[in-house]
């Protein structure tokens, strides 16, 4: 069976040296990884790496001063890892409907959900397929509400020729969990447009500490260095960052392989009357999966599994979970979930077989 996901792991020739160096915490490899991410995303990207995706979201929550009982607008058609961090801080997730043909937030429905308690719009790019970035950013600007691009599965995806993370959005978050690309075993990143917020995020990510002032000339903790911000121990270790650096060496090859596989799927499925290929102008997905809309979802999944492809619906719409409160009926979400199927489209497929 060809798996839907497979962790990528490159050669790690320096890992033993790092493990026994006595320098495992955030250091030169983590800084190099951040610089590498910035170079990959483009000149306007300013990146901080974190030790998990959850911590990336938590830092952003503090950065934007979102408090318990405030609200964020989000898509329920997302990984639970994207939405649970808000619930864990007693922040109300107000679900907006999605475009049933793309799986991403419907800009018109977002407008209907905005109220005085709305502190952010969380824009999930579903399974690597970018959403309506310009339209949703424009809504955020109109109402003075920051937009967070949730790129949990979207690293390397492009929108109108620019990589997600460098599309003019206020903040973008990425996951480097084991099944993402790149993976650092666990980790995440925050990309911040505003220079002042970027500098503030550096402190929040590291317990509110300004490392330039934290130690005195003897290397002791400096009593004159005040801590004015509540923060987290969220910096990425040099071990995880080194793995990420090695992953980035293969990133262009991985994306090329997945996009080539997507072309094979399009060719294979072009005459299938019961299948609609998930696609839209202006986007170039990373093809974390290859998305289709099937007239009979269960039958489609069973058919491809019998052929040796681990097809799946991937995510359950999060608005059904009681942790978020009362379930809300959203027609676009219901329609999309009824039909969406993901097919394997990863770099590893040649290791098994071709279509």
C-alpha cells in the first residue's frame, strides 16, 4: 500500500557531533535554519523557528494580545492541531464556512462572522492548497483585524507566484511535524510582516528574555534586565534545527517530485466522470496530498485502497467536537467533507510504483 504520508529523513552526518557537543539548545544551527527559511520564502519573510506548531500558535496568540473569551474566525476544515491551541486558552473559535470546491475559507462568509470580539482571522490553506489570500487579507485590512495564514500543510505552496509565508499576510505559521515538509521531527515557524511585532515575538518565544541584556560581564543573570512580557520556552533546539537544515537541501527536489506526480494524477483522472480534481487558478500547491472531489467518497476510498493507494478523507471538520462548543451547520463544509478524498502524491511514490 502506497502511504498517504511518509516522513522524509536525509543523511545527518553531523548529528553525533551536535548530540555530544554540550550545545543542544537554540544556537548556531537554529539561527542558520531560520536564515535558510527566510531565503527560501523570499526577501520580505522574517522568520522565528519554534519547538512545535502548538508553540508557534501560542506565541502568536500572545503577540496579538488575544485573551480568553476573545474570538478568532477559523475554518473547521483543518487539522485539529490548528484549532485546539485556541480552545486550550479559552479563546472562542467562531467557525466560518468554506468554498465547497476548494476546501478553503469563503471570504463572503467571513464578513458575516466578524463582531466586536473578533481578534484574528485564521486562514487555513487546506492540505497544501492555498485559499483566497488577497480577498481575506483585504477583509482583515478593512476591519483592522490581523490575518494569520495557517500553513500547517502548506510549506512551499505558491499563490500568484509567491510562496505562502510571503504573500503580504500579517503572520504565517508553519508546522515541521514528522509528516510535514520539511520536518524537524517536531517544530514550527512564525513568519511576521511587521518589524515591531517580529522583535516582540523574539521575546515572547523565549520567556520574555532579551538575550542581549540577560547576562552581565560575569555571565550571571543580570538583575537590571527586567522581564516585561509573558512568554514561552518555545525556541527550537539545535538538534531539530540541524535536521531541518538538512531537509531544506532536498526541498526543491521534493516539491518538484510531488508536482510531477500531480501531473500524472491529472492525466490519469481526466476522463473520470465521478471525480472532480481540486484545482484553482492563481495557486501552485505543494501537493502534500492530491485532492479530488468524488461523487461517492466511501466507494472512491475503497477503490483506490484496493489498487494499493492509501486514499483518505484526511480531516474531520472540527466544528463537530464538543470542546469547541455547540456545533454549527455550515453548508459548504458539509458539502466538501461529503466528497473530499486525498490521494498519495508524495516524493516517495517512485519507491513503490508509478501510476
